[in-house]
C-alpha cells in the first residue's frame, strides 16, 4: 500500500474496543441448539435455475448444468439440483408463455416441447450423477383447472369444490388457493405431491405458501404419505413472520428475505433478515436468504453484448433484468458469501454453471467458507456501530474456535483496530486467520491490539482460536 493511501486509512481508523470476550471467550464453547436437529443436519447446498433461466428452463440447459454441477460442485458437498418455475409453461413460436401443461386431474405436468423426456428424465439423470433432484411448485390449484372444473384423482370432488377464488397470489396469476376445510382438498395435494415424488423429486420448493399454515401442513402431510424423505423449502420471504415458527418447522428451510439479486439492496435485505431471525426460539429450519446471484445470469433474456453491458445498472434494478455477468464487485462477492457462511444459510448457486466465472466457483468451493456454513451455527451480531458490523459463529465441535465476520458497510475502506480490552482477567490471547486473504494474522490480546483493513462494502472473514 502506498504511503498516501496508508495515511488515508489511518485517518479513518476505527478504535473498536470490542469485547472479544463476549464475541469469543465468554462463549466458552457453548453453542445453543440450532436448526437441523429435527430436520436436515446441515444447510443444503445446491443449484437453482431461477437466476439464470427464469420462467424458461429447458431440458437441454438443465442437463448441461447437471453435468457441470456433478463435476465441479458435487465433490464439495453440493447435492440439490432444482428446476424453479417455468417447467410447466407452454410457449408459442416466439417463446412467449401462452398457457400451462396440465393433466386431467388438475395437476401440472412438464411442457413436452421444452422437456421432451419429462421431468422424470432430468431426475433420473441427476440420480445417475449422484445428485438429488428438486422442483418448484406454487401453492394452490390451477385457475384453468377451476375453470374447467376438472376432477380430483380418486375422489368424487372437483377443482371448484376445493378452490378458494378469494385466496390468490399478488404476483402470480396461475392458481387459486385451496380451502383445506373442504372435502377433497388433502386428496388434491396428495395426488399432486405423490406424482412429483413418483418422477424422482427429492426436494420441493413451495412458493407463495408462508402465510398459509393449512396449505403448508397439507404439503407436508402429502410428502409423508409418499414414504420418502423429501426436503421441503418454504417461500416467499415477504410472507414469513417470526410468529409462525411452529408451522414453519414443518419445512426444512424458510425464505426469510425478499428476492435477492446482485445489488446493494440485497445486502440490506440479508443483514436485516439475519438480525430479525437469528435469536428466534424454537426454530428447526434453516434461514434461507435466497439464491446466490453469482456468475452468468438471466440467459432467458438474451443480450448479445452482455459482456460489455453496464452490468451494475441491470443488477441495481432488483429484478431479473437482461443477460449479464453478476454485477457484484469482488469485495461484494466476498461479503455476500461470508454472510451466507456465518448465517448458516443454504448455499444455492443461481448462475449458469457451464458459463460462469472461475472466481465464483472459487468462492463457492472454498473449504474454510464451507466449513463455517456446514458448522450449522447461525452467527450472532456482537458489534454494530458506524457502519461496522461484527458477527460471530462458534465452532460447535471444537471448543474455543470459530469464525468472525468484520463487515464494513460503508463505501470507503476502513482500518479497524480490534482489541481485547475486556477479554478476561487472564488476558487471554487469540490467533486469527484471514480466510479470503489466506493469511495468518498472528496473535493478539488487550495489550497488543490487532489492526484489520476492510475495503468499502467488504469484509474480513476470520477464523479464530483461543490460545
């Protein structure tokens, strides 16, 4: 670093007299019970089609992503390959959505033009590669099935007997909600979920459902009746309320944020959700902060000049937008994935795997980041002042070890002085390792503070050990 820049950082020096004893030492290795004890033991790792293909997934594209996932991510524990919305959409010659594929019993089926071998063909391929297969569904029953008054399999009831026309989704017009008090309602969910599982589905992402406990229970009951262990992911984030923990525990993961894209608003959403949910008691599900918008995004909205497009403008729209490489800077990517590691959020990559950048793969497969994430302890906020946040997650298996994230949420870089001013009567020393810099920072204590430089919108992701 040149002298002028160094002086600038010293002028911005923050003396953060952090009680590291609270952040590290006073934890004394005690870790509160976290999610996974009743459901999945660790946060799920995988890939989802939404960020790269939106409503336009195709068999060809999914198979290509499967191959790369098996080769590049599976060795690091990534398991769940999920096709999000659009697998049942009918498109015209101009690729415009004109309808939905459905059988005679109200159940959505894959569009034959985009999935000639059906969803079962993709699931079989995933299983042959040693991966699990997931699919997206919307809460409720098709409006078209209601219009045609189609029968519910194995019953004398029809779509109009169970459909609730007053229960609708504000952002999707495909379905009506299901009135679970009506005869035939559970039978509908049993037949639909049963069919998905018969195709080889191991993971279900149920959307527009977190404000509807009866339908959450209906999906879970239907899964149980199949006799198969199927992971249940509940969405969307904007409908998730901390008061509903009891019925959210029917799921394995819960969206706690609104949509996440490659922009600063998404950081605000993630940090706010982390603070809101971190101390919620009685939770046995993982806090899902949505997909990871790294790499090649929005291929369904092609731009032949995407490599030279002003990508940050696209990312800042907080919508799917045009084809682009992720608008995140390198520091923002470090911050993004560190939040996911320390919050024990499921790691679900969203970018197109065959064409995404190497740096994104390096972050996704970093062994220290994965160790922190799969530790399964949701980190807690231990310092928050002047745009600097410090989060701590103790290692549940090794006493006196764990991880710290020093987040600089300011635009300008800061040189932060970390002390152990009130660490303990024994003046316990700690050693720190900077994960992203791959650098041993050495020992420090109250008489020998540690200075850590953090770039604007950046993070120092540290592994600590009490000596």
